[in-house]
C-alpha cells in the first residue's frame, strides 16, 4: 500500500511539473513572438510634466518604455516609479543614450493617482493615453510584468520585462543599451520641451530639466 502511495505521488508530481513548465510565464516561447515587432506610441496621447500639459519632441534614440493600464495597485505603482528614478539615474551616470517613456492609460479610476503623481513632481514626463490607444495599436502580453520594453531607434522590441524586481534582467538591459549607444559621439540632450513659460519653471526647480525624458 505504501509503495502504491509513492507511485501515485510520483505520477502526480510529474503532471504538476509538466503543467508548470507549460504555463506561459515560465517559458521563453511565450515572449518570443513579441521580439522583433514594432511598438507604436499613442499619437493622440498627451504629455504631462509637473502637472502641466507640454509638448515633447522625441529624437531618434532607443527608448525604455514602461506601460501602466488602469488596473492594479496604485501605491505599488508609485513605489515602482520611485524605483525607476534610481535605475534611470544609474543609466545617466554611465552616459548611456536612451529615452525613458512612462505611458499611463487614463480613466476615471486612476485620474486622481496620476494627478497626485504629477503634483509630487515626478521628474520625468508621463504620456497619458486617454483612449487606450497603446493597447489597441500593439500586441502586448497580458501579464503586467511584461509591460516594460527596450526598443531601438525604429521602435523594434529588443528586451521585454520589468527589471525593477530582477537585477539580472537589469544588467541585460544595461548591456543592450550600451550596445545601442553610439561610441565616440557627443550625446545630445533630451527631446525638447517646447512650452516657454513652463520651461522657465522647470529650469528653476530642476537644474538639468532640459535632459528629460532622456536618460544619460
């Protein structure tokens, strides 16, 4: 009887292991179909910076894009965005050339959160997607852990996944960004923020505000 119980346990473990190995999030094949595809930035979205509407002129650079839909824990997102500040500063210290773009799907459920985020002077512009254009125009994974993308100058996906909870993945991001950063080139400043009165306020409160949203 004991031997039969062991056999049943082994068989059950085998099928459980097979099931785990076939879950989308545990296999690289789940993400393979996204690599090499191009992301479209929402053309009808509006840029917001320090709780003001502004205009951002993106340059021909690689981009680090993170997307937040209207679902999930708002306090968790706030912590994530604070973590992004640390990672972006690390890239800037290494003089690597990439634009950081945070896209938010805006609806009645998270308007207050975004307004609070901007009032607290999150120092990078947010691209506010009011009609869900980013998800409609792009095929992206359902799991929010895979809503961060490194794309090249043509917006072709090179890396997928949030590096915030994964130092090994962050090292991969940095290596790829290093490859995409031109050598022996004077790295240009970030996309221009073209709102003159607002620009004065930015320069007063942030000495290097003209670099945003680019990270160096």
